[in-house]
C-alpha cells in the first residue's frame, strides 16, 4: 500500500493512497514533524535577558552595561521588532535566513536607548538550539566610529519562547 503525507500547520498526516474499497474511509495517523515544537523555527516571539555592553580598549564604558529583559518578534517576512523597557532600547530591522534552517542573520537598529551610544545599527544572528530549548542572540562586538576605533558595542544572551 502507498501512503501520502500532507503537511498541516507543522504536522504531517499520513493516509493510505488509492484504497481498494472506495466506501471505506482511510485511517489517518498524525506524525509529529521533526522540529514542529516551538523551538523548531527561529521565527516568532522570543524573550529573555540580554547583556548590552560597550567597551573601550577592552574596558567597560561607565554606565554602558545593562542586563535587562528583552522581547523580540520576528515574522515570516523577516521583519524584526523588540524592546528592552529597562534600558529604553527599541529594536527594529530585518532577518534573513542563515546557513542552517535554525539560524537567522540580523540587521537591527537600536533606538531610544538611555545610553545614547547604543542608538545605532548592529548586525548579528539568532540561532535556535532545539535540544536546549533556547535561542542564542548575538550582535558581536562592533567598532563603528573611525574617530573612536577602540570603542565596540555588543548585545548578547539566551532567549526562550
């Protein structure tokens, strides 16, 4: 007997194809698709503590370190929005597929941050680890101002659903 599989909302339904008796209704089994749980995709809503830091020549800048709750939403079209009310930062930008299905490349702009040096554009990634049931968020240390080559900005942390 041959089987047909249909994808419905991240699940697969399997049913016999071309059953001999047209009057008999084929049985349907639901088989969980690999990664069909909340951690099977980098898209959606994320929340957790992110560490916002700025360093000059390897030393933290005064007042530029905060570890605060942050929410992030990434829709299927790659639109990213988020906020960290405790430090005032709003995140907006875009996400594009990474080298694996569980990774997104991020191009984000931070605005409204209480530490004004964080109001800038940064690039990084979000990588989902389904086994650990978390996503690693990282905007790596980036030096952006040629007049201040020793200053770098970084945002990183682990996010959950």
